[in-house]
C-alpha cells in the first residue's frame, strides 16, 4: 500500500490546486500563478544531498529547464521559470490540459481499436515541426516516446520532458552513456556511438509505427529489445494494419533505418515528404471522384451545400486536423446532400471529444422542429436576424445556422442569447455577455 503524500496549499508564490502526476524525480502539480493570473504545471524535485548519482539527478533537472527554456514553439511545452527553495528545485511550465499519447494509445488498445490514421499523421507532422525547431536550436531530445508527448484537449501534440536532452553546451551527454527508454532508443544509443538529431528521428518513427498499428515494434526484455533494434526490421505498418495509405510504409521504414545516414536527413525533410504524400492523395482523391461521376453521368451531389459554408468548414476543420482538412472535406462532400450528413462525416475525423464539440457547435443541424418554432415566432425574426448579423463577424457563414438552431430550442430571448454564447470563441464572450445582459457562470 503506497503512502499518501501531503499536498501543499502553496509553494513559493504559486497556489497548488491538485497533483497532476508523480514520478521518480518528484511531483507535478497544477498550480495558479496569481501574479499573471494563469494556471501552470509546477514540476518539483526534492534535491538529494547524497553522492554523485544524486547530484546527477539534480543536474538533469536543471538540464531540462535549460533545454526547454530556450525553446518557444507551439508544439513544445513551454518552460517559464526555474527556481530552488530549501531542499526543493522546481520548474514552472505551461499547463496542457489533456492526456499523454501513451494514455491515448492505451485507451485504443483496451477498446480493441486503432487510432485514426489521419489523426496520427497530423500529430506526427506537429512532432516533426517541434523536432525541426529543437534541432535547429542545438538540442537533441533523446527520449521521444508516447509518454513524453502530450495531446491537448484541443487535439494538438506537444513535446515534453527534456530531462536527458543533449544541448550543444551540455556536460551531461558524453559519448558511451546509455540514456533513453529501450523500446524507443536508436541503434546508436545502444552502441554508444555519437548521437545527433537523426537519433530523435528513429525514435519518432517507432512512435509513428505504434500510432498507426497499435503495437510497438520493439518489445520484450531489455536484452531482446536491444537485439531487435540493432538487427531486426519489423514488418511494414500495412502488414500489421491493412488499409493504411500506400505511402505510409516508406515514410515509417525509412525513418527506422538502422544506419543514421539512411534515415531522413532532418525532421524538416521528413515533414516535407509527409505533406507531399498527403497533398498527392488529395489530388488523386479528387481525380477519382471526378472520374466516377464523369463515367456514371451523375454530377457530385453537393448542389444543396453552400460553397461559402463548405469553404468555411474546411478552414475550421484545418484548425483541428491540419493540412489533411482539404482531403477530408472533399471526401465528405461527395454524395452529401445536406449539412447534417456533412457534419457527421467530418466530426468522425476529429481527434478528441473536445474538438468534436467545438466543431459541432458550428454545425448544428437545422431540422423541421427549428422551422416550426421559428414560424411560431417563439423568438422574433428580428432578434434572429440581429443575432446573425452580430455573429457573422465571429463565426462566418455558419452564424445563420447557429442562430436558427438556438431560436428553435430557446423559450425566451435571454435563453436564446445564452445558447448563442456557447458557440462564440471564448475571447469574444464577455463583450457579448455584457451587451445581452447575461449573468456570468
């Protein structure tokens, strides 16, 4: 039975809210910084006073702060501060609500499902963006694995935990030192050869393989894992998960090459290859759709869809899934005769429940019930039109759909306005709340 750990109410200037996690190095808290009024993740370490190994642990904690602290990138967890007080060292970091990629993969495994391939490729493109930036800043992470990748509630991937990162000025990264997590380590990390940015690319390839297939390619005892990484190539992803896009095998297996010089030369080169493959699939998909309709003599069934609205949906979807949005919208529009069908098809591709709720708030169907209630003038047509005019600048063409749906469900004008607030981006809600005289939550 584990011993309970007392949770402090404050630490330095921070107000502690709850424990986010516990590890070998210490405790991570969710805290509030009253000076700038924001939530932060507070990572703490009880500084040992023992021998050389204990001092090395403290040095690596400081190394993490220095490594991530010099990086400012949307897909890297930001470090705001480092400090020491009494026997405790701490790092103040960006708080990322969500879960680790490891937890996401575990949920799929327990449900007997695999991650959506396009969602996996989107997160992977973000990981490559982050690695390209870190490598350009002289930092090699050396421990890329699902547990060190955070998936935010919005559906973005962020790299965390630079505790064993190799800095261009570091004294903690001598050749011959075995550091990392065995199943995700590169061959050169096992052999003790010089490690550079391409080592992170090998680890990233292992992560991508696991995202696409649901299985880590190198498992077993540490000795067995080392032998497999040094001497064996796993089967291509499509052999484990049939139905994956044809270009995936080449992208993954090249990244997992045993010799560093046979991998992609950089994270940027790999990302460019991925985006080129995705763009090619968009073009091929469009050509197939045109060919099918040309040979069948029937045009695409999108006549009932507002082109301006479809363009807006693609832009909105891209904020969640990146460049693959164009492909997804083209596929969803094929044969879709109404906005309800389009909504259902596109929502299925969003990576998280929060992302689906955010997207669905702009795609609420307008059904017969809405028409009946509008015709009954539960909410006046003038109020609906005023709301549409007010929201169009914030939501674009879907403002009309949102307003009509809210009018169909509201029993009075105040309830109507309250429902509209739920569809408005957070930064604009307070102004509308005051304008419509709605009390805060």
